[in-house]
C-alpha cells in the first residue's frame, strides 16, 4: 500500500521495490504486483532472512551477542527490583556467562530463549543529528537489549542496522520517535565494524491538541487521503511545509521547486500541527488550477464508485440507473459547474448526482421559498414549465433572459427561481438554475418540473 501511494504521488527511486502492474481502480487495493528495482535487493525483510541469520550467528560466534534463557518472570522481577532502588530497569546480563556447552544443551532441550546484544559497559554513544544537533546516550540505560527471538526471527533494531550497511545507506531520515533506537543501531554497527550513516530525526506531525498522529490511523493514512480525493500535488506541497520553512512567503511549490529548494537544515525542531482546513484550502486551489478535461477524468472513478455511472469507452460513460449514454463532454460541463466549490474530488458525486438520475428525491418543503404557500409554489412551477416549453434555442443565456423577463413584475425573483432550481436538482444548494438547465437539457427539465408539481400536489 505504501509503495502504491508513493507511486501515486509521483515519486520515483533507483533502489527498492516497485509496482509493475497498476490498479484498475483507486478503490481496488489488491490488483498490483511488485518487483525489485536496483542492485541491493531483496528489499523485503521477509526475503532477507539468510542475511540476518548469518550476521546473528557471526555475532554469537564473536561473543558480541548471546542466548538468554531467563524467563519473562525473571526479567520482570529484575526490572522491578532495579526500579525500586532507583536504577534503570534494564537487563543486566545474567546469561552473559553461560557456557557454549550449556547453551547447546538448552537449545537441544527446546528451552525458550532470545538473542541479546552484549552492550559495552560505561560507554557513551554520541552522534550529530542533522536536525537536532549533538545527541548523547549512556550505554548503562540500554542494558543488553534483545536483537532476535531466534536465528530466524530478528527484531527491528538489528534488521535496520544490517540493512543500512548491506544496502549502502548513507543518510537515515526518519521521525524523532526513532531517536531512542539510534544508539542501539550504532552499537550494533560498531560491533560488526561497519560505518554508521548520518542521522536526521524529523519532528512528528501532530494532530488537534498537539497529539501525535498515528501512522496506523485510517483517518491519517495516505491511502485514505487519496480515496477522499486529495490531489497528489496537494499532499506533496502540504506535507513539505509540515516542519519545513523555505524562508520565504511562498506557499505553493511544485515537486521540481521543492527538489531545488528543500534542505534538511531548514527543518524545524518542534512538531508541526496538522491543519485539516489548510489541507482542504490547498486542495481546492489545486482543483481550480486543473484543466477541465483532466479534472473530469479524475472525478470519473468517484462517480463510478458512487454507483451513478459506468465506463463505456474512453469518450463516454453510461448511467447505471437507465443506461443513458453520457459523453465525457457532458461530464466535463457538469464538473466545471462545481470546480470552484470543490475541496475534494470525492465531493463530486453529491454535487452532480442529479445529472445521472432519472428522478431526484427531495422533500416537497424544499420547494418553498421564504414562506410561499403551496398555491404560490404550484403557480411558480407552472410558469417555469411554460417558459421552458416555449424556448426553442435552449441554452443558458436564453433561459436566463426569459426567466428574468417573467420575474420583472414579481416582488422577489426567488419565488420563481428557487422552486425552478430545486425541481431540477433536488438540492438545497447547487449551481445556478440557468447553468443547470442547460446542463440537463430541455426534455429533462420539463420532466423534472412535472415531477415537482406531482410531488407538491400528492405528497
């Protein structure tokens, strides 16, 4: 899922897994396959177990790692004791001195064990973080930490250290919640005689109340934002400014501009607060900048997912309800009416569903404009029906002229235009009645007005 999301954002890379078969739909999460790209694969840890096993065995043979047979209860009791006397609750190395013969015997008997790193005593682990500056840890607070459940099941810090070396990683850029993992990884690299990479720990993205956003939270996952209808250029621009300051007032950046201007030195140390309103504003801005053909094409999957249309050819769709053919040009006209209002692509179905339905459903009270009686509403609808019927050259301008002429003697134009617009769309708010009328066409407008009159009379 992460690889697919990075692909969607437009990222490309020289090393790592890549998608070789795209999805038929953005809502289909399974229709793709992955292959390795580059010289340092495989890239999935599940495919690198032989590499990890060899290094684990090497460390055990050299004495920098050892089997620990202490039970969970014993480890917990030791931690509780250390806390009671004011010391760090770390494992003190009870099994460090177990002989090779005893280790072999215990393993042969199936005794439960883990593999621990033999942490050097009274050693300072120092590294210069590219964002946070000099950071120092004392090995005493680490203890002999677990690096694997067994030879076949290495743990996170061990695999990270091995992968960084094996893949030639020069810079590790990650969230600041990984700062505490860094001294462990450095110790492992030192024990194997490997050079450590440069580290840069970025501030976390915070939610409302400055609480940490969970990367596993569905509401904050990149895939969810994609499905909600946020554009990739929006996400890139928005995320770039979470914790990074270019030093100018400029807020809108293309990927090319970000690549040219971005530098780790301009990343702030404190956490950045995620502003959902700012994200919506930015997405709306990018939506308005889109060419209408491209925007309409991007909206089609949402209309399909909503059950309004189905794809027929590259140039047309069909309504699900009646099978009526809808040219892409028609969809473009509908989308254009709401381009200025949209904040997310997913909103398009609610905006223009009336275009693809045989009838629109709404409460008859929605036809009422500012205290109009049922008789006044009916008279208004009858007049609208007569006006629409009489127009030969049916287009937005002509419809507007005819309706404005008819409304000249009225105290309030809304008495004519509100019931007319609601009858066509079934909505509290929508694009203007004349734009909608041209979009639907004369025949459909007449049918909608007749349906509104029946609704008013019989509901």
